[in-house]
C-alpha cells in the first residue's frame, strides 16, 4: 500500500499533467482563433483586391455597388453586404440600393431610418448620423436590434459593421457588412473595409460627376443642333464675319432671295456687292461696330443680287469678337426694299431694330442668340398646333412675354375669320413637306387691336432636333395700309374719269366703256374684228385714254402715238379694215390697266421690286377692265399680251413666237417705239437713229422679226431719223 508520501507525489504529478493539458488546450484554441482571424483577413484582402479592380474599371454606379457587395460575400466569406442611401424624406429612411448574400426577406422587412427615433438606433443609422464606423461584435447579445429587424435575423447574423459613405464631409449612405461569427469585423478587418468604404464613396461621386458632365454635353449638342436648324430655316441672312471682314459663316435661308449659296461667299468679303455710293458708309459702320465689344450697330445699304438687281438691306452688326464661342462679328440682314420704298411713298417711320440682348455662350448660345436677334417672330409649332418655342421678339411686336406663349395654342390669338385659313395651311404643310406655307392673317396685339402678319412655314418634322414647323411671322400692318392707300387712289382716279365724262351714274371704267358701246353690235366672228363702232365711239375711247394719261405729264399722249405707229404697221402688213379698227381701239386701250400707278411711273429713281410688280400687272388689270364688255372681246388678248416677248421672256404668261396674238405683237413694236421716242423722268427721249438700232438689236428676241422688217421703212418715211 502506498504511504502518504507516495500519494502526495502522485497527486502532484496528476495536477501538473492537468495543468499542462489545460495549457495545451488553451494554446490550441488561441492558435485556432489566430488562424481563423488570419483566414478572415486573407479573404477580406482578396475581396478588397476584387473591389479595387471594379472601382478602377466599372463606370456604372449601381453595377459597381452590386459588384462590391457580391465580392464581400462570395470572396470575403461574409453573410450579407448591402449599401443604403440616406433619403431626405420626412421619415429620413435608409433606402437599400445594392446587396448580396441575403437568404430571406431581411432587407424587405427591416425598418431602418437615420433619425434618432427607435428605428434609428441600428449601426447603419448611427454611422450615417455620426459619420463614423459602427461595429456590433455580437448581435445576439444586443437587444437594440429588436426594433428594426426580426429576432431570427439577429441570430443568423452574429456581428456587423456599418461604414459611412462620405464625400466633402457629407454622409450620403453607408456600406453594411454582416458575419455569421461574433467579433468577425473588428481590428484589421474593419480597417480594410473602412478604406474600401472611403474609396467607394469617392468613386460614386466621380461617376455622378461624369454622368452629369456627359448629360450636359449631350444637352448642349442637342440644343446646338436645335438652334442651328432654326437658323438654317430662316429666310433672313445671318452672317458671321472675321475681324477683317472675311465671311466665315452664312446661313442658307437667304440664298433663295439673294441668289448666292453659302459656299459662294465663305472666305470672301461682301464689299464688291455693296453699292459704290454706300460702300464707304457701310465700312465706317462696320469699323465703328467692332471698336466696342458687345456693341450693336444698325446699317442700311444697297446690295447687288446675283440676278443683277439692287436691293436695300437692313443689317444689325454686333461685335462678338471677344466672345470665345463666336469670335466674330454677327450681321443679321434682311431685304427691306419693298418696305423702305413704300414707307418713303407714305412718309412712314420704321420701327427701330431690337438690340441683341443675350451674350453668345458656347455653340448652343451662339445659335440661340442668332434666333433671338431676328426682327420677325420665330416660332416652333408641333403637329397639334402647340407653340414649343417663341422668339423674344414676340414681346416687342405683339406685347406678350415668350414664356406666356410657350405651351399655348398657336391659333388662340388669331382673328376668328382667319382661323380656318391658318389651320388649312398648317395641315397642308404637315401633309406635304414640299407644300409652300405662306398665309396672311390677323393676330391680336396685347393692346386689344389686330395686326396683319405674313406667316411663312418650313416643315421640320423629320428634323430630330425640332420635330415641328418653324414659322416666321412678319408684321405687314403698315404694308397693308400702303396697299389699301394705293387701292383708294385707283378708285379715286376711276371716279374722276367717270365724272370727267359727265357719266355720274357709272361706277367704274368698264361700265363707262360698256355704256358708250352698248347701242352697237357685238364683235362678230372668229376674226376678232369690231363692227358698228362709229367715229363718236372712237372719239369717246380716245378721250377716255387721254383723261387717264393726264394723271402724268410724262405719259400724256403715249397711247395716241402708239396707236399711230400700230395702225401704220398694220396697214404695212395688210390687215383688213375691221382688223385695223380693232388695232386702233387696242392701241388707245392698251395701258388702261395703269390707272392708279402713274405716281410710280413718274419716279426718277430705280423702281422697287414691289413697284415693278404693280406696273407689270397693268396688262392683266387692263384685260380685266375690258372683259365684261362684249363689243371689245376681240381686243382683250392684244391688251393682255402686248408685253410678251417673241423669245418667250415677256409677261404675263411668257408666250413665245406666233403663239402671241398678231395684234399684240404689233402693239409690242409700236408701244416700245412710242416709249423710246418720249422723255421720261429717268432718261431723255432716244433719237430716231438710236430707235432703229434698238429695233434691229431686239429683232427675234423682244420683237417679231417680220414685223420689225416691215416697220423699219415705215418709220424711216416719217423723216425723224437724225
């Protein structure tokens, strides 16, 4: 039996063995914890490496956040990772925007806010409010999780960390990571993921800046195309000059009027196309305009069109040389020939041009300024008639602010009688892009009065930047007043003629003639000859012609001379008596349509395009005056076509050769000789020799060569050749 001493020794050895065993077990657990910690750190490092690669190459914000969450779960070995953004709504909710690893509806049912109430005590809430990381080492022992997550979720996720996403000292969200083990997200792991959260926040901010920049660039490009399309559809001239006067840009809208294509002018100056008498003044205006940046100078001058005619242009010159987006002088010009000359006739003042109000900025602002600088109202109308853009000039011309008109119906200010016209015109142009859209309507001014406008439209439905109709509205109220004045002058002249013949009961010239001829037989047969017109009737017609021509000292006696030459030529080519009588009456009546235009014919200066048009319409007007009179049917064609040319270049219909009636061809020769042989306010009478030369020169072009050949000896027999 062992004694007490042996028992004590045995107990001591057993105690030492137990202590050693405990030490070995403790060391084994410590080593296991170290290995587990190292394993977590290693997986976290691998996860961060993948995340860094995504941060460098992924350019979509949502995709980037999802990749980061998946990498934390799949590579890092964590249970759940999600990103939440702090909303600034009434409850201050935290909105999940990306997640990975959740196996239940945890995020769907979690009530998370970043407010300070009971739902705002979660790690993510604290991290957003304080801007510092919040770590929960053991969620199972933290009862604060109960208000915002289900209890089973707390047991499933043993530890968590919430890392704030901060940019410029402002916290906009948090990166949240959950582990299945307690205390798995502290120490080195938390430092690694804190660095990831900082890099993620910076990358999100960079991506947002890139997105905003790309959107701004797209918007600028879209707006540039939009306003460029409007500029190119304008019928005014918009030209950009370099500092030395060289043309750098010219829109295409002016080409139809001036005859010049933009490519004909780019790189050139326009000095040679300005009238010599106006050239130095325009140069001075241009020079003054470029001395002061931003200054607007208004200039008027005569400009040579490609067809050889001079037109008056009104130009606004604005110095934008110092504007980095333009670096040139912008000139907005338009043809005001008709308006200026009608204003001169009735001594009416022109409205001052509106100054260019907005500085040009970048390409978009450059074309916006050009549109806003227009003298007319420019509008974009969609297919439903809604105004999508109105130029600022609407306020100056009609008294309405542009913002008050955009989004409104384009027809709501029209005169009720003009709405149908406008609707049909718009329907035509949207149905057929080639259909011309030019109408005259009345628009209601802000002061309650109606003003007349000429509206021209361009179908831009296929233009992706416009998708509508670009319309230019020009105020023609003063022009309509001038035309009305001319009509009144014509009526007064007609009434005076009727009174001069003591026929107070007659209401027009045609009525006067019809009354004079009514007792006589009608024109008979296809020959066009007149029967039964006695000398008294002829004298009445001659007297009427003389009374009409008495309005002008320069035209008086013209019809009598033309009749004399026409009858001489008619006899020379063998016309029968009836045809000669028809020719005689046609000679006296050939200019009856010039009633009301003699003030224009008395001008010593060059006729305007509008005045020239009025004069050219006299042949048609004359035929219209005579058309109701049955006895004069045979001479209407002679009156209507006496300005046709043998080669087809005359008017009103451009007839050619023998398609022009014989009597009209005879009158063409006689009328031209009568005009050349008399003084005019703009020239002296030609000599007989010069008239013969002109007849020979124009034989076969303006005149029937056979008639010229027959007339030459007749005219020479008059003894007027010097």
